[in-house]
C-alpha cells in the first residue's frame, strides 16, 4: 500500500484550512463541509482555534485519493506559530503551498518556500481565491515564476510549460525540438522533476466554492512521490509533535521511516547531546482531526500518536534514523513575565513546562531569587493563545508584562579570562579561556587546544558544558553569540579537585574574558513589506525613517505603492496596528525576522542580571557551594 505524508502551508488567510476541508470532502473523508467562520473544520478542532478562527497547531487528518492513503498535516499560517510548521516539515514527503490570488506572494509564502527548497520537499502550488473581484491570477503566476523560478508549471501543461521542462531534461528537449515529444513522456519528465525539486505543478481554484479541488487532488496523486508502507527493518522514526491528553497523558506524534512498533514494545530514544534511553509504548493511535483510533501496530512511513514515551521531546529519534531532516525558520523575538494566581506557582510552572514541551521555542526560565517566571515568545497573538490555553486547560488566569525585545551581544575584541579556584580546600580548578569575535550569524563555537595530560578530558567536558551555560547571560545581560571560545590552558589536582569545581570556575573565566574583550549589543531586525494606496507613499517612508529603517526605492504601479524596508524589531513592534489604521485595513503588511546587527546602547537595552554574577567571585563561590 502506498502512503503520502503531505503538508499544507500558506500565509495566514490564504485559505489553506478551507482548501484542506474541501479536499477531504471531495475525496469522501467528510460527508459535510465545515467552515472556518463557523469553527467546525476537521483540522481546526481545538477550542482556541474554533474561537479565534485561526490555526495555532499542526493537525493531522487522513483521506484516500484513488487508493493512495494521504496523511494531511495542516499547519498554521500566522508568523507567531511558525515553529509548528518548522517541526512538521521534518516529516513530509510532499507539500501543497497555498497562495492567495488576491494578496499574492506574502512574507510567510516566501519563508515557507525557502524552507521547502532547503529541505528538498516536492511541492505543488495551489493559487486560491481566483474568484475574488479584481484579482489577476496571471500576475501572481508571473510573480511566482520570477521569485521561485520558471519551473513553476501551470497544469494543464502549455507549450511554454513543456519548453521550461526541457531545460532539465535533455532527452525530452531533443524529442520536443524534433516534434516527437509524446504526452506520456512529458508527464513522466514532470513527475521526475517534481520528485527531484526541479519543477512545481501549479493549480488554480477557489477553495470556498470547491473550484480547482478535483484538479488539486489529481495533481497530489500524480506528481508527489508516495512511499510504500515498510514493516521491515529495525524501528526508526522522529518525534515531531508533543501534546498532552487528559486520558492518554503525554502523546508523542511520530513519523516512522522503517520497521514496526506495537503496544508494550520497548524503544530506544536518541537525543542530540545526551545518552540514549529506553521507554515502553503503552498505546498507539492513528489521529485524524479530533478522532483517535487505536492501532495494534504502526509501520514505516506511517504517522502515529504514541503514549508511554514520558521522557520524550520534540526532535528525539526512535531507533537508528539516517533521514534526519530539519531547518530553522523561526526564532522568539520577545520575552514576557508571566504573573499567575497567588499561591499557584507550582501549578503554573507545571503548566508552562507542559506547554513548552509542545512548543520548544517557548523557552521559559524560573528565576528563583526574584520569584519571576519569564518566557520567550514569537509575538502578541501567541500570548493571547497562551492566556486562553492556561485558563481553558489548567484553570489558571494569568497576566503578562509588556513584551521586551530579545537583544543579543557579542565580544568587541579578543579577550582572555583566567580563573584559579584553589581555595578554600578541598578544590582545585584552573581554567584559562580565550574569546574571539566571529562574523555576524556565526553563532557559538567552542574548541580545546590542550591535551589530556594537562587537564583530564572529563574535566574538559565540564568546561565545555559550563561555557555554553555561562554564555546565556553576558556582560550586558543578554545571550552571547557570534564568538569562538577556546580553552587554552587548565589544571586539575589529583587529590583536591572535586568533580563540580570546573562548573564553578569556568563561568568566572568566561566573564573575565568577556569583560576584557568588551561587548557590542546586537538588535533583531525584520524585513518589512508594505503595499498601500500610492498617495500614502510619503507617509510610509516617513514611518520607516522614524523606525530607524532602511528602504529600497518604492515601486508604484496601478495606484499602489510597494515598499521593502529593514527595520529594528524594537521600533516596529506595534507598527502593524498603526499601518492597519493608516490604510483603513486595506493595506498589506508582511514582517520577517532576518537577523541581528550591532546597535548602540542608547538604541538598545541592557538586561537586568539574573542570579549571582560570577565576577562577584566570593558571592559566586558561596552560591555554587550552597552556602548562601
């Protein structure tokens, strides 16, 4: 039996969930159509999704297209929930990218397209809403060809489409030039090129009225590469989603690649950076929307929801996985403090811990000394959803502080840090580190250049771990990035060194090195794309300048102006609301995080130091030795 794990992706409001609903209806998986407005679609079944009318979590649903089992994963379109899309991408065999004929290529469309190409996922494009008054699908197709490449091939294939296929197929090109290219040869070439990421079939339609849905179903079956269910071999798979069920407890959604698993099997789980461990499966289910069906066994290339993997996290591997895939298309840009009901700190921490399991990008820190709970978020919509979930699922009413932008910092120059922790006995840990700045976007790199006879390798491992932890708060209070840290000297003692001494000494050496190097502040930037009436051009340019932004030459055509700009997150946080007011809701705005750049301390912010500063050496030693 053949199976296709298929993702649907789109910018918010492009009509993706409606397209999925119509496809399920057309293929017989539904007897009656649901509606996003009414909150009764198959894939938006969570209470928060039905109330808000947007997808906030990826949802699986199964249908059959002429004997092909299709597991559809409907993903969120709002930028605040891009992490859900990122995790779903790792398990897909193919994808449908939905583009609105009314709004064209939007910011999330570009982001998803880039991710699909980076991961080599075969893709069909569906231009939706062609029935909207004033929309021009041909302009959207031309824009897709310009931005995504000429191998975007409208179906049915025209002479132009055949010519573009020939660019990647010499044999077809020769027959085409001789006038001998047959329909079957053209179709075969397209199928092969789609599988290899060289061509992308395009279907047009209006999902809300079912227009184009049969053609989309046919394109999915014909052009996207299905797999055969594979029970042979050792079990292997990846966990791409975690949820918590009141009855089944923690549920891990797994894409299997090979082998088979059944209830009461013990599986080995691998996680990057730690030892593998084993868990026993207690329940296997097939998920289709809100429905759950118990399974006796799940096999390779199927998707299953598994209970019993209590220690599992998103990204964990089951068994030996050679098909590990991943990409990064999202990053939290804000932090907020969560204020819960008095006396409910334990319940709130447990709730946030569970929700962080489901969304690893929503990192959280409990500052014990200040008794403050701080979380990282993508945006304000995510906060609204989080507030709803905490009340609906856990009965916890919460408030949030105003969002603060997450800055970063980087060394301004080379710096050396030496710490000799040899008193009070018993202790002995000598650490000498060098920090060097790296180009923007390099991240953090660590290296040791000393041998085991100078410092035992087990202690060198302690230093490496402690360095990474210490860099979470630099001299300006932010995470330190774009640097290399090198262990250039060290010393332990045969009798006096305690196993935890290097965890104490290393952060002091790190902070000394950063103090000697000096620190530059890095602020996050977004790419802003604005489309509005051309009479607002001057006002929009003024807004961009006021936000400390840089912009390209505006493009004016057909009474509209399009402007692309790079602006700091800190100055543009509330701009979508202002823009909507300025354009009376008729303008189009897209915002994409693009990276960090240096800024002055006056333009950015220094964060409050959390916990004890390692440079307050005496207090730090007392703190680490549990004497405070």
